[in-house]
């Protein structure tokens, strides 16, 4: 099995819920948008990861982490017990109809994630790096604006993840709702509040499965910097998010049995950009890092490109 710094999982992850803009209003779009810039994004994350480096061995499909969590984590890496998962994610979205006073908005989401094997954090050596697995979690979200500065997004998703070596995989599913509200009439600061309620999980090919449900609440703030980036205003952003699972989030860890996670929190720092910019085929309104820590020893770092509500 892999040692520290190498992938132990043959599947990937990113949040399947689509991004919310800093002003809680949907940005109409008629084109697909991937919000994370591929290997460049991973290099930024991997350069500061607090995990050791080692070559990955071939993973055992009977010793996989929680498939949904890997798919929902985002671009970065997380660790539980002595296992580390490294993932790249491109949550592609396509807006069918922007929200209005008369009608709900509708958006198709197609998050695609790849898990990496033989990735070395210390030297960023890609020579032996291979894609050990892939997942895709297509879904639909509805964008509802009950009041100005308030966005509610019910969503559903159903997809599949596969591990290439053993040709096994799992069906991945999710259903839930997010809510994001930006406090109005603040002279300098931007303050946002968010909530997500979710029921999700996976069913593997052998019939095993781990459902989970949980509630996340969070707050984000940003204040302007005295610096423009190519005509774009910049803001220093901070966000704090806590998640409590109604039934324990379970990870199957080789040699350690089942590791159960009851709650987790995340703190993130980012450079926010207004208006959003495009880079390497991706558009984003912020770029930063989030550190996540949970009960049971879970920890991870991932790329921050959104307020995730």
C-alpha cells in the first residue's frame, strides 16, 4: 500500500455543488467552465502540503476511502490514518437559464475528477505520475433568489467512479440544498453566510455502500486591498466552515479498519478578484488555500476557488 505522500485511492473528488459568486447572484453563462487550472492548481497545493513524499504502490480496491468524499473534496490532497489521497478536479458547469424574478435558474453540473498515482510532493516529479482512476458526477441545480443578496440552490447528482487497475467502481449519488446570503450595505467589508444540507454516498460494484448526511455552515469575509490586478479590484478573503455529520463519515483504512469522522472544520485564505478572470481555460473570482481538519485524524489542503454555498 502507498506510504505518506502517495495516493492510496483510485478515484478523485470535487464538490459537486456549483460555485456561488461573491455577491450571491448567479453569473449567467452559455459555455462550459472549469474552475480549476489542472496541474498548475495541484502544484500550488502540493507545494505547501504538510504530508511526506513517497512513491505509490498499486492500490487495493477492497481498501478504498469513502468514494463520495474523494469526489467532493476538490483539487488537493487529504489524509486519514496513514493514507493520502491526491486529486485533481474540474467542476464543469453549463447554465441553461439564469435566475429571474419570474423563473428559477437552471444549471447543469458535470464535475470530473482524476486521482493521481506516483505523485511526489517534494520534487513535483511528473515523470511516473499516472491517473489511477476517474469519477464523474453529473447533476442539476436550481437557482432561486427569494430576496436580493440571497441565493438558494437545491441540487441532485448521480454518477460513477472507476479504478483502472482492477476495473471496479461505484455509483455515486447526492441530493441536497445550499443557501448563501451576502450582508448588504457594508461600506468596505463583504460578509457572506452559507449553509448546506446534504444526503449522499456510494454503492460499490460488490454491493457495499456508505451513505452519509450532514449539515455545513460557514461564513466568509473580504476587505479591499490597495492594489489592482490588470484593472481588476482585489480583496483579501477569509472563510470558516464547519460540518457535522448526522451519521458518521466512514473511511475504510488498510490495517486500521473503519475510521469514523463525526465533524470537521475548514479555514481558508484567498485573493478575491472583481470582476472574475479567465486563466488557462478556467474562470474564477478567488484563488487560495483551505486547510481542513476533522475528528479521527482527518486533515487536508485543497484549492479555494469559491465560497462553497
